[in-house]
C-alpha cells in the first residue's frame, strides 16, 4: 500500500529527510514516531501529494506520488496537523463540499454517514467555528474518511484532545485500521504502543528503528529489571538476592524494596522467590519493570549519532 | 471543469457571509444610485428647454469601473492567501483537484459576485429607457456591459493571481491595488508625452483606453477583447504557478 524508497527532501540548503525507506501493508497500522522537526510531517506531505520529494520514490495505493499525484490523492485520506476547516461552514456543508470535490455519489448522505462514524451527527448543522478542539479534530478525521480511502495518513490526530477524546479517537483509528493502511504520527509513545502493529522511529530525517513495539522493547532492553517488595524491614534482603545465581545490579530502593536485573531469557525469578522466603522475609510483590517506549525512544534518538547499533533499517 | 464549478460555488456563497462583500456592494450601489439620481435630476431640469443632450448610461459605467479599481483588491485579497493562512490550502492541494482548477474556481466565484452586482445595475438603463424617447441606445448599453464584465474579469484574475503569492491578506490587498492603479491610471501617461513605438506600447498596456475607446462607444473590436482575455489568462496562469511554487518550497 505504501512503499517508500530513498525518499529525500531538501528545504533550501537544509536536508529534512535523508533517504528514508519503509513499507506499510494493507490492514496495518504504522506509527510514525519522532521528536518535533524529525521529518514526520514532511514525509506525510510527500505521501499525500502535497509536495514533491527532492529524490527517491514513493508509491501509495499503487501510484507514484510524483507521476500520478491525482490518482494518489483520490485514494488517500489525510488529516494534516493543523486541521483544515472552514469555520464559516456547518460540519455537514463542509463534508458535502469535500464529497463534491471527490465526486462521491450522494454527497449529502455520505457526509452525514461519516459524521455518524465520528459521533458528530447531532451537530451536523452547527457551524464549525463554534466547535471545541476535540470536535474539530473529529470533523477533520471525518473529512479524511469521507471517501473510505485505502490509505489513511493522520498527522498527530490526538494532539490537544482531552483524555476521553483521545481514547475515542484511538479506538476509531484501530477500527479503521482493520482493513486499511493507516500511517499516523505522534510523539506520545504510549499511544503508538497501544494502537500500532509497527512503529517507525524517525529522528533528524532518518529512520532509526522499525519494529513492533514489543520487539523494540526487548531489543533495546537486553535485560529485564525486577522490583521486589517485602513486608517490614528489607535489611539484608539485597545480600540474599545477590547470592542467587544470575542476578545483577541489585540495589536497595526503599526500606522495604529492592531492584535487580537478570539477562533476558534466563528467568531467575522462581529461585529469587524461594531464596527470599527461605531467608524468612514475607514476600509481597515481585514484578518486572518493562522499559517504556519513552525510554526506548530516548535511547534510540540520543544514541543516533554516536551509535546506530539499535537501528533497524537506518 | 466540475471542480472549478464546485469551488466557485463555495466561494460565491462565502461572499454573502463576509462583511467585506456587503461593504463593497453597499458602497458601489449607493454611489451609483446617487450618480444616477443626480444625472436624471439634471436632465429633467434642463429637458424642458429642449436643448439638453439625452442622458445615457456612461456615467454609471464610469463610476462602476472607478469603484472596481478600488474595491476588487478587497474582493480578491483573501481568495487564496487566507486558505494558506488557515491551513485549508493543504486540504485543497491534497484533494484530487488540479492547481489550475483551484485558481480558476476562486476567480469564477469572485466573478459571480461582481456579476450579481452588475445585474442590480440593470435597473438604471431600464429606468432611463422610460425617460428618453425613443429609448436609449441599446447597443451602447450592451457593449458597455460586455466591456465592464471583461474589465472586472481581468481585475479579478490578476487579483486572484496575486492572492496566490501571499499568505498575508493585507500584503495581497496593497500589491493588487498598486498594480491596478498602475494599469488603470498611470501606464497611459507616458503615451501622451513620448512619441514613436514606445508610446504605442504604453497606449496598448493602458487598461482604460481599451474600454473607453470602443466598448463605451458601442463599438466591438477584437483587439480589445483579446487584450482583456490575455489579462485574464495572465492572472490565472500566474496564480497557478504561484500555487505550484508553494508545493516546491
């Protein structure tokens, strides 16, 4: 559905994208992660036919974005970062206008149906200028969904929304992504973790990692970290744990808890539990501290220049 | 072509919710009404002597064109500049719409608005026709209308083209106004001072002379029609190029 090969974009003398390549298949939700200014919006603008690349090719829904831009634009739904709305139009009129431009049959019915999809049909005849941020975002999303596109490109679709709205939009994206290709950008990493089948991490115009959220985690991790909590005093607990073979970096965290690590694939938790109980402690809790995407992200983007060891296709 | 129509229709509707369109309509129609009333009154005062010339529509058209030079920039300034500022240009440029269709649609929408104003002015020749026997010169009315439509279309096309070059409406307004003042009033002056082929060139560029030498006298000449058509083409073409350039930067 989306095939990007060696895509490069220069703004004047500044190079915003350095020859990036990736694919996205049908029914796949791909998260595009990166700090501000990493090149997410630039990539999306190229894929939607808004601007041409300096070098490289991008095939979207089977058409080249440069050679057959109009064909690509017919098949792509795009929600830009600044939601493009006409405040002087009602939600229904706005969608009807876009449906007309896209030559959809029964534009009015289609506009109404799409408003129902984003839960806005009760405000169909209200002016967009009176809408809250979350409602505007949903109208924008409706605009992108209007023609039931094969490929959906969403630039930070949940930015500036309140938590309930964020949950709504996320579940909507998941729903849509079942039979379409969705590429969406975000800098909220937990969001990518929740929605995406695959994550592309982009930094300074380069893709520094590409994998499922789970694989990224274990790849960066290399070791698992465990927190251990007992009732009462944890004096000497660290020494007990240290004696178990395979534990590393044992540190006291508070009066009643310690943390330790073990190498991925060598789970020593049963032995630790046994040793702790045998030493007379009352074991309350033992759980692994998964490395969050935040940490993976920092790891990848900060080491990008000095160490590309973590990178997938960079 | 259908896209041009869809964009034009939205633009036309938009004029009727924007204060600028009402202000322009108010100023133009009020001024024309006053000029018309004064002319008619003057004619009635003198006609009993039997030596006054029959009133004609030329003062109305002259005033309309004068007001058009000043008000067209206000009508075209936001056409594309505001879409760029609001971010909605990104919507239109990623929809299956050609850049030319966007520019032409915007121009056509503005054109429909000015045509609406022109329809209102039809009342003046109709009233005048009642006062004059055996009626006013229909031919002059028709060629004048055609001329005014062509001048308005040229102004609007150039204004649309300039609007595509800016993101700021005010910058768009003053650039357009400066161009119109130049083409309508200033460029003809050198033709009176110098002689030779240079004078011919300046005379040819002068927008006023193409209207007053022929259309306003009931004459139709192909060269004048072509002159205005080429201005329209120039405006729409430069607008399309400006939109394309936005994509590249």
